[in-house]
């Protein structure tokens, strides 16, 4: 596949905020293609790689997470930290999904929900090595749901798919259980090469200089 062919000069609105600018590169086009192919076929996707390789940006800007898809009409973003708990994780998802029928919950009928777990390996481990937020998500992947903490009834959750992003262990990030990772198709994001970096920063620089700076400054 000629990955370079889909690349074109991106349109950046003059009033865009710097942190919202996404400049396509050969790497991001590849990742978008793979994420699209996997998600539309029902697979969960995990992005791994060093900080600054575009994991979170690639996923958040993908059409499935940006509301531009007719099937994945609902998106949930979970930003994990060292203090994230299983209860918080469960409540965020439960509060976003509706009741389909007795004991069954999900997005609107005939649609799907994409749930993105950012910094998935940040939650602190317990004394015996478990990470409760990861375990509650793994329970859904293994058993299709979890228990309502109020009345102990099982809540089946349907029509959801997960995306996750995490960096290598270290600096507060941990090694998460393979019982969770095994449910994902894992994509490794590598640092941008010189060509990609030049494209990104030259595009942003051109956009910045086009905003009315005098010729002397340019």
C-alpha cells in the first residue's frame, strides 16, 4: 500500500488552537488504516509506544472516536491515573450507557460505543499485583459485563469496543496483566523519523506565519 499517496496538505483553520492541530504523516496514515480495519471487524485495539509517538492523538482524532462514523455514534474516554479506582471506571461507563432490556445495557440500538482507555497502565498496583480498574475492564472482556454494586445483579453490556493506549513501564507506569492485553490487537507506535518531524513542524510553522505577521518577522 503506498502510504504516502493519501497525504495532502492539511487544512488548519486560522482560529485553531495549537493543541488541536493534527498533521497527517506516513505513520499516522498507516495507524489510521489499521485501527479502522480492526475496529470495523470487531477487534479491540491497543496502542503502545514511547511518549510523543502520537498514540493518544491518533486514536482521539480517528473517525471512530470523533463522531464521524454512522456506527460508532457514542464515545467514552477514560483517562487513567495512579489513583483511578475500579468503582470510578465502572460508574463512568454505566452512566454513559442506556438500558436495552432487563439486565442488558449498551448504546442506542443498532449502534456501537467506542471506549478509549488512555494511560491504561497508570493505575497503582495493589499489594498482590492486581490493578482494580484493569480487572473490572477485563471482567467485561471475559464475561460480557459486571455486577451492579447496589443490588448485586449482573449487568450485561453489549455493543461496545475498546481502544487503549499506554507507554512502556517506568515513571509511574506499570506492567499490566497479559490476561487483559490478550484481548487486544496491539499496535506499536515508534518515534517519528526526520521526514515526518519536518512535515509536522513546517506545516505548523507555515500556518502560524500565515496569521498576519509582517514580512520582516516571517
